[in-house]
C-alpha cells in the first residue's frame, strides 16, 4: 500500500471545495485562510502564553485589522468560546500603546469562568474576540510631570501600561509608584516591573503584607497612617525641594483598597485623582420576589440582595453576560413589568417594557423577564 502525505495546500483545497457548495458569507470565505478575518468583530489569535504565577498568565495577542490602538490604562471586553458558549469578561490591557505586542494579563479567580479558562486552558493559536478599548483611567493630555500611582493585586495591569507609556513619551518629571501585594509569589509582571524600575524617573516600591520584604521593598498595608509615614503628603507626593506643584494621583485595585485611597484623597489631596474599580460598590440589594420567565416559562425565587443574573442562573437559565459589573451591557434584558432595585445606587423603581442590566439589578418584588 502506498502512503500519502497531505500538505497544508491539500487541506486548504478541501476547505475551499466544501465552501463552494455551502451558502457562506464573503467573510466566511476569508476565514478559511485566517480565522481572524472578520468585517464585524475584532478577533485576535493568541500568539504566546507567558506564565506569570501558578494562577496568572500574560497573553500575547495578534488582533485583526479592525483593532484600533488603545490608550494606556484602558480595558477590553475579551470573549472566548467555552464548551460551545461565547463568554466575555473585562480585562485591562497590560501593554502600552507603543509596544509591538498587545497583551492582557489575567489572574484566575476560582469561579470556573473566563479568567480560569484563560489561565489554565488557553494555548497559543486559540482565537479570542475583543471589544474596542474603552475606559477613562488614562493619562490626561498633556500628561502630568509628577504622578503618584497606587495599585494592589491585579490593579498592577493598567498602571503598568500607564507607566510604560509615560516613560516612553520623553517626560522629564517624576513618578512615584507603590504596589501592594501579599507576597512575592502572587506578583504579576515582575520581570517587567524590575526593568521599569531601572529608569531614574520612576521610584517604584513593592509593599508586602504577608512576607518579609527584600532589600528595597517595603512592608505594610495601605491606610492613612502608612501614607503619612512613607512621606506621601496631603499634596499626593512628598514636596519637592524646588516647590513644584503637586502631581496627579492614579489608583487601581480591589474595592477596600480603593475606598481607602479615595477617603484619604478627599481629606488631604489637592491634585486630581484618577481611579478605576474592578467591581461595583453595592448600595444595597432588593427585598427579593418571584421571577417569571416569559420565553422559557416557569417561575423562580429571587433572594433579597441577589442580582437578577445570579437568580436566573440559580434557576438553571444561562442568560448572556460578560463583566458582571454593569460595564459591558451584555446582560441587558427586557422586563415586561415588575419592581427592581439598582444595586449600584440603591434606587427602587417600577419597570414596564424596559431593558435593564441583570447583573446590577435585584428584585424588589415580582418581576417578569424576557428569558
């Protein structure tokens, strides 16, 4: 028996043959050559997966021609197909706009969703979708010459992008960056941070709360006492000897961390404060009620303080969703009638034939959803 070896050209010709007998759109024919081709959505091939820690990776992405350059500090809605279902979540871009490679740094959260999939199952060659870059956590124009940056945990990713962008822009001012972590093993982007710290314009210090710091690093937890003790005055930065005005303050991290920074800045700050939360601040949940599902039929309870998205999932439904923070609007759903409470501002209102975001609304009575 004579063996045959198939070449990549043979595989392409077979796909073309099938395509010619199938009612494809023009876009589908282009995708036969490169799956990133699309006239409708930004697609990106994973070029490389870099391991940051046991629970975190940096994905190097090669997007298609629809991608437009981002501003340092912005985020994207990243989509991935998991078990045949498109799931999305917001991630800050860790690369600067001038970097040759677009990167997203992801930390697993243990929920089994998008983050966990990307950290434990994503491989080079995988195809992802991206939204256009959005967000206001960016450098103003012109950029300040003096900036205090405070970050914690995954908050390092957008701040990393901002610092790289500032340093590459030829600024001659001064950056003071304090990043808070529990220990060295949880630090993201460590190699890049060490390289950035070699620049004389950047005063970078890692602050550890659960491990003895090495030479040059600090110990402690962020609070007003720590800010004062470490020379961060009411103007945001320790006063320069030449009397220059205070610079801007950038802060990004978990909710409690950011609340501390905002409270301190409100009482002591004078320069502008730029901040970004990774999660919404709940203002109080609804009283609960019963949900009726107009399309799928049936009813289910919605507990007090529970979002409608969580309640629908607990009832066995799988509504479309993305960030679960009220940012992406993927989970918008029409309410035929019912009373809901906005979990972000605490407002309760009657809704009739309106769309709401399921992730940031709870039941404040009976609700009929188009699910």
